[in-house]
C-alpha cells in the first residue's frame, strides 16, 4: 500500500478500526500466544504477564467477535474451554512476530532514547505523565 492510499477516508477508517482491536498490547499478546496452538484460559493468563482475568476475558471476547479467535467449549465436568486462532487470526502471525522481533531488537535503544530525551527536557518540562513499560 502506498502513502497515497492512506489518505483516502475509507482506508483511514479501516486502519483505525483494525488498529483499535489488534493494536492494544493484550490483543497482540493473545494472538502471539495462540499462534503456537490452542490454549485454555488459565494457560493464556499464566503466559501473559500482568493481564487481569477481566481484561483477558474482554480481549478474548473482542477477538472472537472480530473473527480472529475461536472459543470451543467441551461438555465435560468441569467444562473445558479452549481458544485458538481462526484462519483470519492466523494471518496476523507474521506481522505480530515481526513486531515482537523488532521490539526485542530495539527495546534497549528506545529506553536509551527516552532517558536521553527526559534528561534534555528535565529542566524545561514536567516529566511525561505516562510511565513506559521497562523504563527505569
């Protein structure tokens, strides 16, 4: 897609809509974890550091609504529920893995840039209101 294409209103709406769903950290992590195969809720929760039960439930529900995740209930006692990626969800594997690789390769440089920026602006501005993950 060229830059010219993104200026079209319909393309901007589509990009915004998709990024609102898959652009949050929990969705990216869920899709990344499920790219290895189906998992139960508690397996996902254990593997995704810091996600609350409520947030994981909402994330899975939204991903299911968008056709990216399947939820399979097995009629057992207690009921067993597994989550997996749909064919559409599987197409996110390559871009998400690329983003994870890029993040791992560049995280230290980003932290260093933030610290340098903060040091340069310490006397002229209040520190940013949001603390970034991984920042000292």
